[in-house]
């Protein structure tokens, strides 16, 4: 699966609905952002 997201002027990114549903993301959930090469890995914090 490949999805895209836009970085908004206030530096916010919306996770696409299909990704949220597939991964069971909830509003208010905390994520860790881990630098990986030239990208960023987004990982839910248990």
C-alpha cells in the first residue's frame, strides 16, 4: 500500500483514512517520529 500526505503551513500532516483504518489509529494517539535516512518513520507509542 502506498499513500501520500501533505505537510500543511502549520506543519501538520493528516494520516489518510485508509491507513488509519488499516492500522487502527485513534484520535489523540501518540506517535514517535524516528529519523530514517532521508525519511521519517511514524510509530505508535504503546
